[in-house]
């Protein structure tokens, strides 16, 4: 495993990577001919027409507007070369639309990719759900759920909308945002969404609480999703009363300005008292190549370890963690280091999860299924995130999900104060070796089955 070398301070700062990027390096990170447009409020047809007029002046015509089934002030606009308004590949966009109805302007429709992984035999679920007094509802935004390996009893069949939310009234078991239908089947070869879901369920195995999962398919069989579908899914989770959103995915980000739509949506979740738990991110050769290309323009050659630092190589939503009180960023650790292939930061990473096994420098988690006596392992911050979601949901006081004032530090303190689970295993510890550079406060969670 790579050693924790120090970052040369003269080259890197906490916000090192945001500089005007060379968009030729970024062409595979977003969907061309698409743009996410955000309004300050739900727009009328006249207001949409007004904004279209600004785009027409910039040479963008014949715009098709895509809306979610939810009443939300974010739309996806499709038109030839509309992405160049942001990426600067030929259209002189100026500062963009000036109408008062546009609150956060517009963003590229960035791609979110789930890493490929493989594990072997057909699994069978460990446990059956049981009715308990307290139920924690968790929305899983992922590749869906394979009901042949995850017990259907963990999915509520009657997700009614919260008062004031009228979207997806007819959808009660989850939704497929890839194909815009009710088929939540996980067709990913590695069953990423099913693995994530089972890791969450295992956290409740000996809990006084029970869990209900809202499966939201935001990524296709190849693990590809995009920001607009994710926005729609988050609104769905709000409408159906989720207490936690599990986001075992993300994307590297190279723009100077933040994605205001994403910031605003996380703030909306805070107002609703919803905890958002997300992955710190993993090494990606393609994204590292992009980052090195951007740094090379500044005469900088970062090491592999430096590219895993979220203060240097930004990964969203993880990098919102320093300001969003209801967003928890998670990575994998052994109490001494963070997994060499996963991102770290003492500013942006809130929690580590202690791995089950170290092998050839990798930190691994045992697959949470009964594999007929065999034991297999997977790696990645996706699974650390799901484990953290299960531990937090199963053990933290439900009174902490407070509208407007929800604070992740209250959840972390609750875990530190609650020293052991029902099996006598410590839930949460601080590790001095991690605190200075790798994980905020050096706090790590212990899987309940170890």
C-alpha cells in the first residue's frame, strides 16, 4: 500500500484543481447536447419561453425540455450544441440568461459512473425482515435491486407521498429513472445496487429498528447515470419520506464554480431533515488522466497519493461535505491508512469504515450474502458508504432527523457515545493515525458482523 507522503504545499492548496479546464480533456465526463437549467421557482410556460429566447440569441435553437414527474425547478434542455454554452466550444455565451426566474443558471449534465466489480456465486439473503416499532426509510440511488437475492420484504409496497409533494403518486415501490418506468430490476453484472442494499440491511440485523428501502434506479446496467436523473431521484426520495439517502457514486469535477443546483438540493434535504451519505470516490485511471492533463497546464505533476486527496482532485457530492451539515462522506480504512485506491481528506471525509480484510495492499469487505459456505470480498468506497448507512440508520436516535437543524456531527457523536452494539462490538472509534491528513477527526465505524 502506498505510503502517506506529504503534499508539497507550494504546489497544492485546499482548492487546488479548480482552474479554467481544457474542455477537450473533459468531453467524456458529460452528455453532449444537454444542459441542466435551474429556475429560482417553478417556472411558467412564459418564463421558460423567455429563457429560451436568451439561448436563441446565443445560436441555440429547437430546444426540447425534459421535466421530472416531480414539481421541481430543474429541467433538462436538449438541443444541438447546447452544452457549448458552458463548455465554451464555440458559442459565445456571455454570462448566460439574465431573467429573474433563473436562480442558479445552468450546468452540464455530468456523468456519474459506478466502478465495475465482480464476485462469484449466486447469493442467498441472510435474514428476513421483521416488524419493529421504529422504521428507518432509506432511499438507495443505484443500479436497482435484484429481488432474487435481496428479500422483497425490505421494500415497502405502499410509499405514500408526504403532504405537499404530488410527484410520482402512482409509484409505490421505487422507480427506474434510466427508462422512466417502475422496473427496478438490477441488471448490472456486478449487481452493484443489490450489494449496496444488502450491506445496508445487514446493519439492521440486530437493531431495535427495522429498515424499509426505496430502490431508485439512477444508473444503467453499465453503471452509467447522469446528474439530471439523480436530481429527479432525490426529489422522489423527499416525496416518499426517506430519512437517509445512500449515494454510493459520484463524479470528478473540474470547474471553477460549484454546481449551484446540487448545493441547493442538498440544502433542501437539510430543510426536510434528510441525511445524505455519499462515497469519497475511488481511483479511476480515466479521471486521473484528465486531472494530470489539467495539472500539467500548470506545470504540476501530482503523485498517485495526491490524486486521492479530495482537496486536490475534487469528487462530487463528496466535496460538499465541508459546508453541508447533513452530508456525510465515507471511505475505507484499517485504522492506520485509507485504502490506496480510495479518496481521503481530513477536510472532506467524515468517516472511515474498517475493512474486514487486507490483501495485497487492498482493503476489502466480505460480501454480505450467504455463498454456500464460501467467502468472497469486494472493495470500494461504494460499499463503505452502504455499511455506514446501515450502521447509522440502525443505531442513531431517530430524533436526530430534525428539519432545518439536522447535523451530521450529532449522528457521529451519537455513535461515539453508543460504544457497543448488541453483540458487544464497538461501533465507532477515533484513530490518531488518520486524523491529521486522511479522515476528519480520524473517526471509523466497525461493521457489526466482525
